[in-house]
C-alpha cells in the first residue's frame, strides 16, 4: 500500500473527517490515478484511506477514516447500499431522486440519480472511475433495475485528468423520459439535459412555489432561467393566470412549452422568451411591467471562491432588477447554485440589491437543495444550493 504523508498541521481537517486533501498539504508520497493510498500525519499517525488523483489540486479524497477498513469491492457494495437505504427516510414526492450525493454519502465524486426505472451516474473523480464497474453492478443489484446511463461529461472530469464518457453502462433503451413529481409530470432527456438530465435538487422549491402561488393568488408570474419549465409548471399548477418564462436556450424553451402541454395547461396561460434574462428584465422595467411573483434560478456564476467577487455583481444586478419589477406584497424566489457563494454572502448580495432598488422585504424562508442532496456536518461544501424567499413590503 502506497503512502502519502502530510505537512505539519495539515492533518486537522482529516481529523474532523473532511474528505479532501489538497496538493499543498502533502509533504511526500503519491500513487497512480484512483489508487487507494494510506494517508499519514507528519508524525506517521494514520489519518485515512484515500483515492489518489495525480492531476487534481484535490490530490486525494478520503474513503474511510478507519484504519482497519479494507477498500475493496465489498466496501463499495456496502457504501452504495447505505446511500440508497438512506433515501427511504426522506420525504420524496417523486419517482425521480438522487441516490448518491458524492462526499455526503461517503463516495467522493459519484453522483447517481434515479428517474423511474432508469439510473444515471456521473463519475467525476479518479477514485470512483477506478471502481466504476463494481459501483455500476452494486447500483443495479441494490435497486433491482437493469438500466444505467453514464453522464460523465462534467467539466470536473478534466481537472481529474479524465476524458468525458457518456452512454449506456448497463442495459439500454430510450433517453427521453417523463418524471412524476408532486402533482405534475416533467419530460427530460438524460443524454442531453443539464447535469444528469434534470434539476432534482429544486423539487421541494417547486412545490413551495406552487403552494405560495395557490395561497396568495398570484396572477402574473415571471420565471427567469426557466430551463425546461419546472417552476413554470409549478406556478400553473398553483393557479397562476399567466407565466412568462425566459431562457437563452432555444431547445430548453421548446421543452418547457412541451411540459406545459404535457400537464394539460392552456397554452395561452404561458409565454416563452428565448432571450437574455438581464436584458429582458431591463426591457420590462422600461415597459412598466410588474409581476406578482418572480423566480431567479440562474446558472452557476461562481464555480469557486476565486470567482465570487465577479459573480456577486451579477447576482446583485439581477436581484435588483427583479425586486424593482415585483409588486408590493409580491414574492421573489431567488437562488444561487454557486459553491463559491456562501449562504451568508448570498443574503448580503440580495440585501445590497434591495438597497439599490429602494425596496425592502421580509425573508419568509431560506431554501436549499432537496433532502436527497444532503449536506453533512463534516462536509459543509455540500451546501451548494441556497435560496431566499423574499416578500416585498
């Protein structure tokens, strides 16, 4: 077994069971891509078993902090089983759910989503790449399914020195699927859509938005960065008279319109704009348009902390415009999925946007990812999605 030894003082995060070991923390030692290595403190004390990644700044990711643990096929079979069984304890009103959420489930770099009878997996680290076959078989054995599609095309693969890989790992079949979520249905394509085909992490937020729409009787709703129309369908299901949806992707707009039709809503209740959100918000202001409810669910503006300052300006600008477009008593559902933007910073950004807009509001709720996208005590970086529900005074 190969060993890496850390620099003095760099063992503290591992002692708190944080799974990442950065290149700068290592004094000596190494291994092949995905190889399991023993991690020791500068004094030689055991800290963890980890998967080595020679190309990544995160040079190793911990599998286990138990010195007696063997990192072998049974280890991964057991880890997959624990992760899937945990989902039975969550309240998930859908046949689409995340079964494995990377570090939070003890499998760094592995994402697995279930859409009905189909699994979709992303292998984004050298460690899970090495054990891909074992993991794939364990997933099918634990779920009793036969279809597993790979979507290992995330940009993080390149940081691990891994080439993109997509296609059927086990079984085959159509890639166009329909997801049942709460009281509606949503179509997706696992081969073409973002992430594994859909944003399952916003499941509870979509239900919350439908509930607010129903309770407060929203008539005019604006859904920005609408993608395939999840929040649009939720608003219409909640009784909104009309929803305007904006996205800069033509194909996404087409799928959003198809999802409105799939759920039997009158097409006249929905307008779709293939346009830039920022420019559209400014145009609405010039036209003196207002809305009872607005959703801002933009793409990742800050993938890392290094991008936070520039991203903060972008978040502030769109929130400023949205708050100005919001009717008094109206509600803004605003989100950041940027890992480089903390929940505290996001709150400050929205507060600054309100100040610049001359608008104040009540923060009625804080939102996060659905429970099958968990954050753990030891891995706060798992809190990538954060949101605020702001009711304008």
